[in-house]
């Protein structure tokens, strides 16, 4: 009986026998080859690593949408239809029906301008340069407006700090402008007893009058006027605050940012006896970087500038210029994920490590430096106790010594002061002061630029010494350390004036609740660096009855009756004319200077102050390590929603956390060992007890965490954020007290397992590309298909040194595939993309940029749990190697626009086809929603509209009228029942093409920039014409590091990935079970 | 009902009724096709503006008013300001101009009735076509001769593709300068 007959009889599903499998699959056949292949297995989650054949894992891989397809429709998530609305709709449709009968040809009216503004051309976007002050950074932005409506933010390429790029948070601030729950008119606290109406509407005039009276009363009775404001970056705002103090002498300004550089700055000022702030660093000049808890690619400092400088030394065309990054951290961060060598260390132990390192470096490098302050610390002992790999630490020490003056040690802003001083000293003795920038340092407005003394403020408030509290766009009740009891204190203040865009936990305590303009509706300026000043201009008149916060202060300075809409504009212009313009020694007159600055958004001056770094050795005395007790807890800034201010922004809530992949929640992240010790697993509840307070949190077992450490993101658990952000995640601000190691690190916590489980919407196992089901026979051996996964080469990487010796190390594994069909000839432009994984840090900016550009809906936690997130791009995060401290490989994944696209063949209505320029087109108006294409897509990048998602979240929150103004008019809004996916920004291509036709020039691949490419802070994404031999893309396609994901399937994808080169030494890594390319 | 009557109804009446209904539906469908496509649609406009007078007899260029046509995908109906460029002085006592003046002074948009429309999911681009030298009349008919504008060509996908596929035959006057139009989906739908 032949093989075939046997199969027929037994009915077992088996793949046909393949005679010569090596050629076909390039499968490693030798024993060693098999071993090698096993070793290089990549995994996405611990479940996949440990129980690859468990039901859950197989289900997640088998079915794209695991459950819930037959679930009932949740009426609560839709916009409500009440009786009146129903009657109105019925009447309206009746009227429409009757009128339509009279003239069914009617096509409506054309509403034209009466007088067309000169600069507006319907159908053409205008860009305005402005400034965005966000997360403690000041970035230049370009605001894209269509017919007067801002629809997208981009970085301003001329701004020297961010150079055309902004973070994912900055991208999504556009949503806040159109947020339906913005405050729309001034309000006054309702009369007592009226619980249902906490606030009543009032007029600006009445409010102004009453507030000025309260301010004068406070001054006359000698009571304090406390102003709470975010830390100040703007020169005009700073001078306005000074004017305010001059007018009302009892006023005092308290800066407040939940996450700030205050500790780092204080350490810097003590180390060098200066009043300057911690300088910015020339990361692009650093050959060796040692990051100690410093997530400089994720949330710490100016991440955009850091990323650009850091990846400029990851240029595959200059492999001899690669930098090397060591990272020692407790929680797994984006920086740790990008590091060449990563060590796990609980943050409170950092001091001992640095001290030991200082000793070792002085000893080994024979440096002439005083090590007496650190003589009692030994690095050898430390690495033994903490289980560090001695050889790797040896490399670190050697590298630091070898690259004296060209290396940098970075400390995370949340570390305690002593550690920062020690780090400054280490940099000092290594001569790394060379890398501190002197021409461009952060600017301080003294007390306004750091957090105020809140302990005293609260004491005064409780004692009734504060007459008026003006809260400018901060949320102290939610964000301030819990032991201050701000909520109690604020009730003891007679007049609380809150200036805010939206309601929050603090607004409820106000006497006057005054709505402020959004950034895009306001004038302003910023002093990003000593040599960079920028202007902020409004691009739309206020949507509601709101005012600029500065304009309100100005009005009160002027006595309360002199408001006009341009009052703050005049103030800024005067400030620039009198104070700032003279500093520039400009050759042109002020009007020209002002207009030029407004046009460019930014102006720079030459400044190079040779700073002399004289180390204040007395700062070294008395430095003490911190001791660990029980568990340590570290509270971190969420890379997606920041400190909670933007919690009501669905775009941000739904962006998966870059490492844990969790959406719509914060979790307690613990290490694998800790989880074993406490018998916890993913989605279990953990009870955290710190300083007598307890909370139950869901657990994420995060590979790479230090043991006995709990990491929790702040900013979640808001109760008054709005319909989207309320009750999302857990509020851990109650643990933020003043008795920690630093404001963000606490030790002595007790952690135990709690009852119950919790559903975490993690996208970790969604859209997996490797299959684990079934068997295949190759040659004479049966393989589990799981072993093919090894061969799929989804992630390819190698060591830098291996590549230097052997340029073919990746290219060798290219698969020769044969097609039964003739290949289509592409003449003319053929679009293609390339992504350089050496540069990509996984920061998510591209995802958010794509969301805004392509009108992608927010689906909500419930739907993410069903695997229905709609983002066209996703970041696949793979682990490999040691499960306790794995290597992380991040891969952006979107439609690959395959030449032989499997999705196209199966569409019964030809709604997805191929264009002559190589784009896999998706025609929404043709799609009937069979989902065959998604089923057949090997990359799992197609997204289906199971609902009209805009009307399926928080009572149709994003269905509101105001939100409609945000949509990009060049991209169709997809409704229920339609498939969608990345379209290579086809609207941008059409736009560029029509511009070329208009200008009568030939259309070139370089004319198009996609949204993800435009926003990538690392410039890792390339897009262009692969038929043009001179284009960047076609060069990368042919590069010996270029590879295509799943090319074995012969789908001929058009996205090339550039294999990552890890700057590690191959031998020791192999001994650790590390992956090499195969 | 007796058996024969039922038999008659089922065997004769029902088929005849069905055939009549189907035939009349098919007939109406095909006969009314041009009308449903908007052919001959000629609505009353709020101001009795004559293209024949302005574009025909006085030979004012289309783009004097429809300024967007070579810059963007929208041709743009001119703002009232454009009319007032001349009509502040010209024929100020005509009743139609008085209407215009009223809109202008009130700052209200003139509620022109829309005649030509492609569906929302098609992104037609005027500038590409006009900049290639295609005459407006190819789609809009000879507006220069219309007192009151009406639709003369149907704006269906079939009509677009007919020209895109046979560009050289349809527009012999510019045949040397043009290629065939794109036929892929993304050219119009995105």
C-alpha cells in the first residue's frame, strides 16, 4: 500500500511527503543544527515558553478572535437613544422620506464661502509651526489643518531639539482638543444642599470680579495666594507669574510635575556647586553608555532627542561606529530592551553598584582620583552577592576605561540623590564631562521650574493661612503624595479657583471652575534650551467659551474687567519685543523677526559658554546606601498615558504598553522567581501592603524584572477623568508618600497572594504568526509544526562582531522559493518599505501617528480582550534566551503588501486587489465582510470592524459631534462589517502624485512620506520606490542584513526588515544560552 | 374556493402577475437609469445665474471663478466675493444681483443646489485632470451654452472607467500628452 493510500484510509491529516527537505525548507538536519535551532527559539510570553502545547496557547494561535463572536450587543457602550431622540429620528426620517419622493435627484446644497480667507484652499492642508509643552519637554510641532480644523500634529523639522519628531503622547493630544467632555463655560460652585447640581454656570465677568475681590481680600488680610502650576518652561508665563506676584504680593507659585528631574537636578547642583540644571548629553558622541535605571528611550527626559542621538550610532552602513549600551535596571523598560547587555538589579541597590564600580574603575584604570568615600565597597563582592555575570561586568569595566571621555553613565531620575552624586562622580573621574552639552542646556525659571514645598503649603492651608488657591491645570488631589491629604486641606481654603480643560479629581473642590483653551487654541512660548526659543500660536479659535490660562491671570492683574481675546498675545509679543528680541542681536527689525519666528516656530542663537566642571568633593561625604527590606516597590511613569493627565484619551489607553503589552490597565509587574515564590501567575491578584495601606492589583509576570521588586505604573485608577478614563486600572497614588527612598521608590513592602483573578487586556498573544498545530513529514522524519517556527526567521539578528567577520551571516539564510505562477512585472514605481531594527526602539510613536492619520477607532477594553484592537500597526515583542533576563526583540508589523498576497485570492467580491504600483489595495465600499482575507493573512495584520466602533465605547463617546472634526478627510471612515488594514498611506501617495502633476514634474518615490515614517523618532522606517536603484529602500532591500518575514511562504512581501546587530561578544553569550542567528 | 379556481390562479394568474411585475421592474429600471444617474438634472438655483452669459458670450474663463480646479481636488464654487468683484458696479439694479447683494451683505453663503456629485467613497481629483489638459466639458458638458446648468453625463464608475480605458479615443485633442488613466481601485477609493 502506498503512502497516499494509507493516508486516505486512516483519514489522518498529514502534509505530503517532501523528498528533499533541506533544499525546500533549509531545515537544520544535523544534531548540532537541531540543538542550535532549539536554542534560538523566540517566545512572546512565558506561557508559550513553558507550555507550548497547552490548550490556551494553541487556541490563541489557532483562532484569531478567540471567543465572543456570538456575544450579545452591549447597549451601554452605544450612544443612547431615548424616547425623545427616537421620536425626533422618526419624524426626521418621515420628513426625509416624503421630501425625497418629491425630488429624489436632489444632491444637497453647496455651502461656499462668502469671503474666502486667502490662506485657505479647500482640499489643501495648511501647516502652522507651534510649540507643545508636554511631559516636561518642549517640542516644536507642525499642526496640520484642513479648512481651518487641526487634524494632526507632527514634529517641526526645524526645531533643533526634537527635529521633526514627537512622542506618542504628543501625537494624541489632538484628541483632547475635540474631547466631548471638555469644560465649555465658566462655572461657580452651586449653593449648598443642591447635591445634584454641584456647579452652576456663571459669566466670565462675574467670575473675574469675584476672584479679583477675593485676591484683594487675601492680600489685605495678609493671607497667602497659592498658585499651583506645572513646572514652567515658558519665559512669558514666568514673567507673567512674576507680574502677578508684584500685583498681589502674598502670592506664591508652586510648580508641580508628578515626574520630574528635581532629585537629579539637586544632586547636580550639589556636585558642581551650581544653579544650573542637569545638562543635556551628547549621546551621539558616546561609544559606551551605561544606563542605571535610566529609561532614556522610554519616559526619562527628552526621549525624542535621546532616541535620535542614540540610534545615530546604530547605522548599518557604519558598523564600526556602533555604540554599546549596558543597562542595569530593576523593571524591564524600553531602554533595557534595547541594551546590548542588561543586568537585573533592584533600584535601591544601585548605590552600592555604582560605588563598587567607581572603586574598580579607579583601580583597574589606574586613575588618579580619590576613592576614599567609596573604599568600603567592592565590586567583586557585589556581583557575587547579586549574581551578576562576572565576565560581562568585566567587559563593562574595561569598556568604561577604554572609552574614557567617550562614555556616559546615566542615572534614572527616580533614583535617590546619593546615587546621582555617585554617578556624577563616576562620570567625572572617567572624563565623561566632555559629553555634557554646554551650548544647549535646559533653562530654569528658578522656583517655578521645580516642585514646590507642598508640606508647608498644606500646613498653611490647614491653618487657614491660604486665602486663595489658584490651581492652573494640575490635579493635586489625584497626583500629590497621599500623606499630604491635599483633599482635606483644599476644603479649608475659602476660594479655590481651578483653571482646567477638563473635569478631574481636583475640580470638584473649586469655588470657581474656569475652562481653559487647549494648546492648539492658545498663544505661548517656550525656552526649550538656553539657545532655543520657540513660539506657540493658536490655529483655531476656541471651540467653546474658554480662555487662555495666562489671559485669565492677566485679567486679574489688570483688575478684572479688561479681557480681550488677544490680551495674552499682546503680552507675549511685548515680552519678545522688550526682553527676548534684543538678546538675539538680530539684523532685522522686530516685526520681521517676530514674523519669521512665528513662521518657523523656533529661533536659535549661538551660545557656547565654556563651563568648567569643578567637582565639589564635599558632596561625596556622608553618602549612604539604602537598605532593602522585604519587597521594593517602584512607581513609574506610564509610557502610554503619562502621569494620568491624559487618562481620558482612548488612543493612549489602547496603545499597548511597549513591554508588557497591556492595554487599558496598570498592573503589578513582578519577576518570575518572585511569582514562583508567591505562587502567582498572570492575571492573579496580588496584595500589596506598604506603609500600612493595602491594595489588590492584578499581576503580570514580567521576564527581566529584578527579584523581590514590584513595578507599577502611575496615572491609572482615575475616578473623574471622563467616560473613557474613569475606573481604568488602579490608583496607587495613595502609596506615594514622603518617606520613600526617593519620591518614587519605596522599600519594606509586604506582598502576598490575594484571592481572585482579573482579566487583563494584553495584546501579547494576539495576532501570532507561528503555528503550533499539526504535524509534517519531511524526508523520513515527522516534525511538530512548532519546530518550523524556528525556521520561519521572523526575528533575525546576530552579533556585530560575527557580522563584521562574515557579511553573509544573515543573507545566507535567504530562501530560494519557486512559484507556480509567473511573476507580475512592475514597471514604474513600486512601493516598498524598510524597517531598520537596529534603530527601532519600540516607542509606539508610529502607532499613534497612524491612528490619527488613518481615522482608526478606539475599541475599548472589552473588545481588546476579544482580540479586536484596530491599530493598523502593532509592535511584536519577542523574548529569547534566559527566561529570567531575556533578550528582547521588537518588531513593528503591518500589512506587508505582498506581491503574491494570499488575502487577494480568497476575496469573493474582489474587494482587495493589487495595484500596478505594488500596493495591496483594500476597497471598503466593496467589502462585504466575509473575513476570508484576514483568515488567509499569514502576518495577521487585517482588522475587522465588528461594530461601528465609534458608537461602541462608553455610550458612543467618540461618536460625538466634536470628534467628527478630527477626522482626516482624505481617508474613508470605515463602518461596521468592513475589513481594513495598513494602506501604505495611499492618500498621501495620491496627494503627492497630484502635486507632481500640478507642478509638471515627474512623480518620484521620494515625494511620499508615510505617517509612521514621518513620526519615527529613530528614523528607522524608510519608504519609497523599490524600482529606483538609488532609493534608500531599494538599497536596503538588497542589503546583506535585509530579510523578509515569512519569505518561505513565497508571498513576496514588500516590507524589508534589517536584522539587528547586537554589540555583544559572541562567546560568552552562547554560554548563557543566548541566541545567535542561525 | 374550488379546485379549478385554485388551479387557474396558481397556474395562470400567478405566473402572469410575476412576469408582469418583473418586466415592469426591469423596464423601469433600465428606462429610468439615466434619470437615476442624474442625467438631465437641472434644479432651480437661488440666483438665476447664467453660465451661457458669463462663460459663453462674455467668454470668462472657467478658472476665473472656479479657482480650486487646478490646485486641489475640489473645483470650488466661488465665494460671493468673487461675484462682487464685478457686481459692486455692474448691473447693480438687476433683481438677481440684488439677491446676490443681500447674501453678500448678510454674510450668508448662497445655497446653491448641487448638480454634480461623485459618491463619498470616491476621491475624484479635479487638479490632476485639469492639469493634464482635459477640458471641463468632457464631464460637465458644454456649460458655456447652458443658461441653467444641467447634468449631461452620468457620474458612475462605468463612465469614469470608459474614459480612463479609452483616453486617446475620447480625447483626441490631447492624445499626445496623456497616458491611459489608472484603473486600480486606490486611484479613486481609499
